[in-house]
């Protein structure tokens, strides 16, 4: 429950930050320069993390479950120190790359380069804390505190009218400084308080990096799936098209953050269940988490898809042309969230190499399609490329975990969640649209459907196991 609340707040804050940037910088070209620089920052940070977002959860959780507390400090040292070094190198490289960029992108890139090492180290410290089942630090620091500071700083910049994209970049990135200090303190505290039993399970750096290596490449490719399309569109279609596309797809982050919140809650438990070969426990966790993911995300995707022009109008009239982008991405994300957290289940099952191959295949699909269709269709072409990659990156690993682990997401809670959300949030606005209703009527129908969804979720709370979110049986 805490992760879901944090995910909702962080997603809303990310949406609000994009709105402030779009409004503060004005035209899509200036906003596109900032958002393209932010995509480069995110991609560079993904490389510097070295795949440890998963490994620093998997190994502490595994060592604790197998009674090997004495190995935990070695694990943390081998996991965190290389990330700190890689973050510094990536920051230097990003600052150097700014010299080759257009002037409107160079300023924010240089600012992001300064704070990139702090962002990378923050992720590593919080991931390690989650390996101890300490989930609240991630929620409080990463999903509540940092987004609040970013919104406050960006809002102040807009009110003062400070102007340039570099100032917006500084306002967005500066909160990483207090957060990294608090994350380091938190990890030290949860490690000191750990009371798991001591055993004989050995930890070796070779085993750690054998597990982490494929995951490192896969995590970079996964981030590339979310960011390279913006960079390719900026190069092939121009900064205004990149700005429109980034804004049109920004709501998808709300869904991704919700999925991340659930994954972080389930991930250490999956690692523990798989370590002792509890297949029934893994299946139950996977199916229930998928049901909650559908309940959290499908209403959003359906509402935005049926009200695309209203949603885009929030950022300004020049963004309303991106409705087709919203429709394409919403359809792909409905399928992806219906599959559940397939990547994480595959990784926790030890198949990190398969995970790598899947993500690389999805990335190749997107890049090839983008290069072919962006020159013709611009932002719509980029959306088609991303949608195809999302389908590859979810349907292929779904087949793999079903075949190898014997688990799938389609249990009774999942089917109940899908039926509830589709019937209340999908069918009413679909019928209104088919009847030729105007945007205001469709929006009103969507709002009425959302109320029915909430009422239905409350009446079906036991069938959907919503009571388990509060930790009660």
C-alpha cells in the first residue's frame, strides 16, 4: 500500500514537473530541448548503475534467506563502490558530450552531468536497503521527498520567471543532494539493525557479477526503450516533434511508476521464494501483483486514451496534435500491464541472460521501426516503434516464465481486476465515442465510469484481495 501511494504521488509529481517545464519554457521546441537532455541524463544514469538495481536486492535478500549474514557487508562493498565510480565517469562523459550538442541542449546537459553521480548512488543505496525488506526509505525519499522538492523548485523558477532550460535543469536535479545523504544513512541503519541468522552460504564477487553482468546490459537496454525514441525523434524529426511526443507519452510514466512500486514490494519476496523453490508461492505473488497492477493502471490508460485531446490541452493548444500518439501508447501499455512484472520474475528466477536477449530484441525492433517510419510520420512513427517494442518485451518473457518456471499472471484475481476495469472505465466512454458524443460528454462518461469502478472495487475488495494491501488477512 505504501509503495502504491508513493507511486501515485511520484507519478503525479513527474506529470506536474513536465507541465511546469512545458508551460515555463513555452513552445515545444524549447521544451523538447530540455526533455531530450533529460532523456540523455536518464540513459547515462542507467549505464552507470551497472545493473545493480536488481542485484542489490537479489543478493542481500538471498543471503538473508539462506542465513549468511556475515557475507552481507562484502556483498554491499562489491555492489556499491563500482557504481559510485561509474557514476562519476558517466557524469564526466555527459558533460563532455554537451560540447557537441545544440546550444539549447548544452546548458541542461552540463547541469545534469554534475548531479548524475548523486542520482546513481542514490538508486544503489536504496536498492540495497530493499534487500533488507526496508521498502519505506525508497517510498519516502525517492517517491515523496525528492519529487516534492523538484516540484517546489520548478514552481519557484516558473513564478520568478528565471527562464532558461539550464535553470530548469538545476531545479529538477538539485534535490538529489539531500536525498543521497539520507539514503546512505538509511542503509547503514537497516544493516546495523538486521538480526537474520548466520550460516555457511558463501558470497563470491564472481557470482555477483556473473548475475549482474547480463542484467547491467539489459537495464541499459530497458532504459533505452524508454528514452532512445525521444533522442531519435529529435535527430530525425526535430526538437518540436520530440517535445510533443515526450509530452504526449508522459502519462505513461504514471503507469511505470505504479509498476515499479509494486515490483519493489514483491521483488525481495520473490527472490526468497525462488531461493527455496516455492513455486506455488511465486505464482501467488505474481498473480496477485498483476491484479493490483491492472487495478492501478488500466483506469488511467483508458481515461487518457478516450480523452486524449483534453489531456494534451493541459500542456497548451500546440500539443493537441499528439492524440494519435496517446492512442497507440495506451493500447500497448494495456497489454504490457496485463502481463505483469515479467522482467522482474524472469530476473529473480536467475534468467538474467534471457532477460538481456529479450530487451535487446525489443530495442532493435524499436530502433529499426523508428529509423524507417519517423521520417514519414514523425511522432506517430516513434509511438509505433515504442508500441512494437513494448509488445516484444512483454509477450516473449511471459512465454518464457510460463514454460520454464510454470507460472503465469492469469489467476482469478487478475481476471476479476481486468473485468472490473474494462467494464467500468472502458465500455462507457467507448459507447459514448461510438455514439458521436463530444469531448465534454466523453469526459463526463469517463468520470461516471471511474466512480462505478471505485464502488465496484470496494464491493469486490475481498475477491480482489485488496484487504491484503493493509497486511491483514
